C-alpha cells in the first residue's frame, strides 16, 4: 500500500504533476523518480506505484507539446519546485519507456545538476531515421498506433489503465485496416475522425533534414547524467536508436548499462530480472555508491535462451562472417557464380508483414512462423544446408543486395530467420530500404538489419528472405514516386537480384 498520492499539483505556468510518496514500510531510496509522460498521469500510476513501493518519491509530469515536440523548458519549473520540497533528497532519477523516455531525453538540453541517472526502456533519442522512417520507409502501424493512443487519451483524460489498454488493442486493429486504404494522408481522419497536425507534418517533411533536427536529442548526449541505464528488445521498434544512443553516450563519457532481452516494444518493463537490475542501480545512486556490475552489457541469446554478459556492444572480439546468396535459393559461406533471381512486387497485393518489431497490442509482434509468408511468389528465400554444428551470431547484421528494378521507386525488405528441423522458419531480425532511383542500371544497396544474439543449433538452417515490403508495418511502396501523403496510383515493379 502506498502512503498517498498528491494529485494535480500545478507548477510554474501550468505544468501539472502527481506526487507519489514512498511506501511506509520501505526504506527510502534517497532519490526522486521523475516520469515525464504524454500518455496522461493516470495511465502511468502503476509504474509510479512500483517505484514508490521500493522507497522512492515519484513525480509524474504531464508533458506539454504537440506530438513529440515536448516543451523542455517546463522541466526547469519542475526542478525548481522539487528543490523547494522538504522531502527532496537532492538526487533525481528519470524513468521512461518509449515516448516517455523520449521526454526524458529532452532534459539533456537544460541544466539540472541533481540528475544522476536516466533509466530508459525502449526509448528513442531520434525520430526520423530510427523510428518514423527506418530505411526511408514510413513505419505505418507504429505511427498510427501512437496517434490513436494520444488522441484517445486527449478525449478520455480520466480513463483507467484497463480502458487505455483496451483502446490500444482497438487502435492497433484499426490502424491495420486504415492502412489498407489510400491516400496515406487521410489515415488520421479514417483512424480518429479528424486531422492530426503532427501526423500531417511528419508525412510532409519526410526528407526535410532541417525539420527533423529539433527532434534529434542524441546530439545532446553530453547533457545526459553520468549514469544511463538503457534497455530494449530484439523485436523492439526502438532497438536501432537504443544501440546508436549507447554508442553516443559512451563517446560522451557516460557510464552506460545496456540490456537487450527477447522482448517486443514495452515487454521488458514487466520482466522481473530487468526490474531488479534497475532497482539495484537506483539503490546505488541513492547511496552514492558505485553501480553493481562489471560487465555493462547484457544480452539474451536466442536458440539457447540464456543471458550473456559482454564488455561492450558490438562484442570487441566479434568477427563478421559473410554468407552469400546462391541463385535458386541456396545460402553458403562460399562465393558463388553470378546468377539472377526475380520477383514482382504488386502494391495491389502487397507482401504482408509477419511478426517483427511492431507494438504488440494485437499480438502481432515478435517471433512468428514465416512459412506461409515464404510460400509467396514475391518473397525470395535463401537457405543454408542443415548445420553440422552450432553457429552463434552476436553483433550487427547487414545485407548487401545487387539488384535491378523496372521502376525508380521500390522497397527492399530483408529478414534473417532460423529454420528448425520441423520446417518452422522463425524471424530474428530484419530491415528495409526505400529506393527512389532504382530503375534501369544495376545497383548495390546495403540494408541494416540492426543486430542479433542467437545460436543456430546443429540441424537447423539459416534463411534469408528478400522481398519488396512488409505491409502494413511499412505501408506499401506505390511504385510511382508520388508524394507519400497523396499517392493513390499503384504500379507493379519487377526486381532482379
């Protein structure tokens, strides 16, 4: 039982927050956990209570701003208010998952000396390249899921957690139906019944570098606290950003914990081992002690389902191994003679998405059996012989594809899978690249599949898929080059690789 909650505290010129006091039976941690949320204060109460129960004062701030353009200056008012409170221990820890974590990143642009630790779960510091337009392709389901959640909360500010979760499930299903239609610029109206300004802005500024600079918090890595605890999942939409953030924070001289679990977006929040790891850092910071780990990186290794501690990411001793496509569907470490495989991508019947890095409100995220997908004529597969011994892969994954297309405008989607002896083909990681000048001449392109930690067991096979998309996770390429928001014409594209 929590001692109490002071709700609706008004700070500065209108910032609203809740103060959750520590549990009466818990030894105070000596920290304030500060949560900045665009999802409403009530919806995050369970997380606040979780930290209050282990002895922290918790501040839940309802951030102001449009979309993800949060008002960083509000943080100065909250920090000033904290310093005036008799219970303030002088140590601030921020916590955030997803957009809540992005709001924590915004504090790096202001001066808050008491900020000692940032705990970030599945949280991006940069929007366009890592989350909204990975590989240049619009992240349709993820973006519309966010739009639906924010707009629902705006209409139901006092909605319970249970109602909010039900709304998220409903929103995920609606988003998939909405993305079946065109134009994409009307998706917000079809989803929530009205125009959403920030959604329209994102579509309109797809390739406008200047516009996106204000959303890039990674450039403020030097303003983050000395200690940062990062976590993500192998099937998380923010994984590429988290890995880039890890490197930027290390280069800025921060001590960074990195945990990557077998999770989709948000799933790690309820993992008991992860929560215990975070709490150990909270206690250390509250005591002014050193953090309790020697190896700062911990990853979950699929295939053998075990955790592995590493000194860094990528592992310092990792050595890349090249696997080569064999014409006709083979995959081997031997370089083979040139050959041609072909597929036609038809946007009227787009290649569907199966599993992977999407939010799991409708059960669609994570590791899935890809056999049905791989039977389609528009999905090329390249598969190794059964492995004579285990093959372990820990580190970044990328694909080099040589192709020729009949249109300038085509997507290339590549996925790595583990094929089990019973035939199930389970996805591990993937990536997409949207091309805009692909027609005619042969091109060599690099696709970032982010990374993996997995052991392919003896008797299993390694498989790589190559296709023209993963709809509606990434809404179909229309093949015409029309503007993203207004495109309606559809043109099939023939691809040789």
